[in-house]
C-alpha cells in the first residue's frame, strides 16, 4: 500500500508541475471530475488508466517510477551556476556533452580541448553537482529526467542570442529537417488548447531524448526543436492599422 501511495503522490505532483487539473484528466479518461477525485482519494488506478494519465503529460509509467528513486538528483541549476557555464564556453561544451552521456574519449575526439581542459571542466561540473566524476574519467550525470534550465536564465538567453539566428539559416529541405509556419485567427480558448498540445509535444521530445540516451553515440544526433505561438501580426500589416484598432482579439493586445 505504501508503494501505491507513493506512486499516486508522484502522479499528483507531476500533474501539478504540468499545470493539469482533475477536470482535464477527467476529459482525457472520459470520466466525471468527481470520479477522478475518487480514484485519487481511494488510490484505485488501473494500469490502463495510469498509463492514460501519464500520456496526458507526455510521460510513460516508467518515467513516473523514476521519480520514486531515492538518489538525490539535480532538477535545475541556480542562476549563478548557469552564468558560470555561459561565461566559459569549453565548460558549456563539456557540460552539454556530459549530460548527453558522452564518454571522456568522445569529448576529446570531437573538440579541440586537451585532456587537462576536459578533466578540469568535468571536475567543475562535479563540484556543481551536475555529474559525478568517477575513476578512469568516467562520467555519471546526476540530473533528474525532468531537468530544466532556468526560465529566461543565462542559458536560455545565451541560446536565444547565439543560436536562433544560426538555427534559421537553413532551408529545412534535407532529411531530418522540417519547418512549418501557420497563420490564422483563434479564440482565446483555441489558443489555450494549442499551447497545451505544444507543451505535450515538447514533453514527447524530451521523452524520446531520455529513451535514446541508452543508445551508442553514433546512433544519436544533435537535434533542436523550436515551438512558439503568440498573438502576432506581421509588421507591414500592423503599420497600416487604424488608430484604436490594435487588438488581435479581446483581452490580448497586439504586440
């Protein structure tokens, strides 16, 4: 019973983290909100229903089980620690490689860094609690499966400043590439629905990343996914709007 309680508690915590309500869970399972509350109170989830709720968050049951692991892990860095990474590009390179489970030899082979440089940076990451540097320069990442960089923190700003321009210098017409741009008029409700779907897609991406970490490095490739939605009107259109007609839709001012 104690294990069941721990699983249900982990499930409730995951729902809170993803901003999901009992009402949304009820809609996904085709049940009433009262029935969902009773399932949580009585801890009477079947595996099928547990899987359905996990799927709503883009998770697998195995992801939920990993949340029960007693080992202390890092789910975020402080702003100062992130600033430390972006202030030292070799440290940032080594940290991204280490968290993606590259071996010491693979980092050396891929980048123009000396053994001393890599070992020194790995030791820094060890002191920061991101990894454990083991004998033989083996690397053990210590981050949780839902580790995230600080929102609008140094890492996010670095990638926004340094990466976005380079990311879009591409025609997106080669294998493995896809670019979609859609424009339309949505109600606030439809906008909320689309945002929820985008969040679930982002979780699917992260889940695939976690699953593929067990594969050899030569079977994995650095992939980036950018998702965005906002009330927006192209500048040349906005410049021709009449004064006082600057609303995209009620309650959402034009940028």
